[in-house]
């Protein structure tokens, strides 16, 4: 699947969201903006920051890319030494201005701002309860549920750590959170570690972010991942860790390494690029092809294709030219636009594929729309054979944890054999990395990974779905 701007042409599921937090000895606003630009690939629909200016939390948030939202008089008017930021792609809650983040509310301990990445699986129950208690919701997001619970907890107990801990006990599902509570900044990660969050040290203070690449690009240091079930407070001088729960197992989302995160990010101890290259090596071993050349779907399949070429000994070449300058208006969800976008975005390099048996590699495939177009293009450019190889096992089940793949009907692999998929794509053969192969490339046990969209076994209780073995001690 394709990288952020390639959403213009991709049938890939959309990213969830990205979050950052900073506590400095000087204004954080410029660094929050820079950090959000580093993780812009995690959400391109809306962006925002909230900073504590010494008296109150001030914020700027709206629909648009980071450089569009964080510019102009509103942005220029705010300043503060601590704050949080968010980029959004809507998963729960529709894509509209009220659902932009950070969400800010006023409580008895002052203003509170929240940035959230992930989806809750018990949001309906929580929303109903809060509505019955008299809350009127302003948005349709899970994130508002979290901040309403936190506000209630803070009313009963003004200690922010205790309030966050109590809030986390109510939540079920995937969440990485950043909070500004008055003049203090916190982060928290769900007890299964479904969504990522890490800690970094920058020149002017400490920071939390969805991806470690933020700290490299801001000339800082990656300190460590926030542990599943951990709450961390950051200050300009350091950080303080608190436990909310002690999980027996984790359930890191495998899709972060396969597709979502930047290749230069280190996530739960594994560099994303390295994992993707290993996936390509495993794929070559498990799904060999008699071929003359290996080409990636740019840019998403590049590390997988490199690994495939290294392991198979088949020459690696660039076989598809990408137009990087297709305008953003192509970021539209309709199928027809996507199909049109593929040909505007990608074009085969004839000399690489003419008369050759081609292996085309991508990192994952959900609907198959883009790959079908690519196979047609390669054949039109004179490829003798086209073999599709995919670095991730077949996606067959919905995600309830913040990835936009909610209906089974869309999955090309659901209920189909590899031969049937090849026929649909118009390819000579199709091969995927196995679930075991994925685990070995990640070096994580089955019990510490979420692979529910591959196996239909969910790490939390989801009505109507099978739950995997899992124990969490709270
Ligand atoms: S179901 Fe799939 S995409 Fe969703 S959290 Fe689990 S591994 Fe990630």
C-alpha cells in the first residue's frame, strides 16, 4: 500500500492519528508544529495544537494539513511552554470540524486538553452512560468520551495521575493519549500497547510522540517506548512514570510495522525499515517465483522488495515511476477517483519490464484496486509474466482498534484462495508472507501481537468476534 500522499491512489486503509506532547523551558509551538509535520502521514484530514499560556489552554485546530492549519494570526497569537498536538484521520466520528483535536474542556482544576490515537471498543456503552448522567456531547468521537470521563474523575479527585488511572480503568480498546491538564503534560498508553507512544529528550525539554522519528528530526534523542499501561508526566527537566496496569501480554498492532509507521521509526524495540526488509526475505523464502526482475510498488513496497531480491537473488529494479506532484484534490474516497488516481500517479518503466517475468512487491493489500491497475499497466508495458508478492499475510477481518477497515466485504483475500486472488488481479501468481513468517520477522510472540485482522482472534472482547487468550492484571 502506498505512503501518505499516495492515499490519493491507494486502496489502503487510512492511518489513524498521530499525537505529540512537549514540556519545555521556552515556547513549544514551533516544535509542536515541526513534530506534527514529521507524523503527518498518520492523518491528513485535520491538525491542531493546544498550549498552556500561563493562565489557560489556548488552541488552534481545524481541517487541513499541518502547514495549512498552523499558520496565520490564530497560530501566531498563541504561545506556551507546554502543550500537545494532533493530526487526524477520522476512524470513529465523522470527518468534520467539531471532531478536530486536541479537544479542550474546562474543569474544576483548570483547562484540560486531550489528543487521542486509537478506537475504543466499549465507546457505545460509555457514551450512553455519560448521556444518562446528563452529559451533552459536542462531537461524535471516542476522544470526547475519554475527556468527559477524565473531567468527572478530576472533579472527584484533583490529582491528575489518579484521575488518568481511574479513566483508563473505564476504557477498553486501543488508545495512546496525550493530556495537558492545567500546566502539566501527561501521556498514557493502553494496557495492551495497541497504539504506539514514545518518549524523547529534546534540547529544550522532554517530548512524547507516536513515532521516534520525531526526536531524530528535531535533533533530539529517543529515550524509550512508553510501556503498555504506563502513564508518564513530562517536564522541561525530566519525566515521571506511573503504572496504571501491569499487563501479562501485549497486543502491538502488527500493521504499524507492516504499513503505517515511517521506516525510520523504532517501535517497541524494532526498526520499521528492518522489519519490512525481513518480511521481504521471509516472503522470498516462502513464496518463491521464477522471474527476471523484482520491482516495488513505490514507495510502500520498497523495503519488502529489497528483502525479496536479496533473498531470492533476483535483480532489484525500479519498475514504476511515481508522480510526486499529483495535487491533493485526489485524496478522495470514491472508487472511481482512486482508479483514475492510479494512472496519474504511477507509470511503468518500460525498459525494466519489457519481455520480462516481473515480481511486483507491495507491503499489504486490502481491496486490491490499486494492484489490479498496476498489473494491467505492467502487462501493457510488455511484461511477459506478472507475479504479485505481498509482505503481509492476507487481511480477512475487520479492525476495531482505529484502522479504517471495518467491513469484511472489502477484503480481496476474504474467502478466496491465492489462485482466485491472482485471477481477480489478472496476475500469473500471488503469494503472501505467512502469519508465522510475520511473527519471525517481527521477533515477537503471537501473544504479544495484535493480528486480529489476519486471524479473526481479537485481543479484547468485541461483540460477535472471537477473543484470543489474554490476561491483564490491573
Ligand atoms: S486488527 Fe489489524 S490493524 Fe487493527 S490493531 Fe489489530 S493488527 Fe492492527
